[in-house]
């Protein structure tokens, strides 16, 4: 999957403006044997980790390669990574149908949702359909990815690296532009399976 992501990025042209992305050397992937599995129930894993409150973002990318609409998905797995150089990271499932479109674009915008945007988040959490129907947005200055109106902050990025992590991909973005709203509305938080 990481090699596929690198191929997408290489074919995206000069839009990333950070040079070619090279795959890091990786050990050979193999199935996990039964005796190597940690005896953790997936439901219990979700329940316990649900006690960690997270912010909620929508990751967006511009329309590319014949797509008439931009791409986007709701994402809780987002974090800052590095100050120098300025890097952020988000994680998404390997089976994501949105990821190939983001990878193809080579750029993305992280929209940090405000406390009143729970319904907007739900719209981006579903698969398929036009997620941008009725959603106000404007192009982010570097990537052209949708910058959602009302988001409390936005971070405009080029894809810097992609790593594998279990059943997820770890996408590192190089920050090219960012900003916040003028007011001080708090961000949307997710805790124990609901917005708070």
C-alpha cells in the first residue's frame, strides 16, 4: 500500500512542490501469526481508547483526474508532528476509498471543526455521495483543497511521506499555509463515542 501511495504521489506532478517522495526501506510485510497476536478484544480496545478525547477534523483534497468534486473525510486521528520542518500527521484505514484521490492530488487541507459543526462531521463520515453538497468552502491558498467555512483552524499541506501502521496508513504532511478564525469558538471534540 505504501508503494502504491508513492506511485500516486510521483504521478501527481509538481503540485506537491517538495520534490519526489521516496518510499522508506521497510521490512517485508507478512501475515501476523496467531501466536503473535496480543489477546486484546477489539471492542474493549475501542472502549478503553475512547476515553481519550480527540479533536475532529475534515481532511480535504482538490478534484483531480476527471473527478468533478473534491475529496474529503472526517478524521479524528490527526496531530502535529514537527516544528522544524513544520509537519502534521493523519491516519486513515488502508481500505479508504478517499485515500487514492488524496494521494493522487498530492496535497490536502486539514479543517479543524468548530463545536457547532457536528452535523458537518457526520456528513463527511459516511462513504459515497457528494459530501460537499450544500457545504460552503473556498480553495486553500497552496493546495486548492476545500477550506471549510466555519472551521476553527485550517492547515494547508503537501504530502511529505506515507508509512504503514497495521491496518492504517500514516500520512505526513508538510505545512505550506495555515490560519485560524478570528473568534474564539472552541473546537469540536469526540469522547466515548459522541461529540462533546
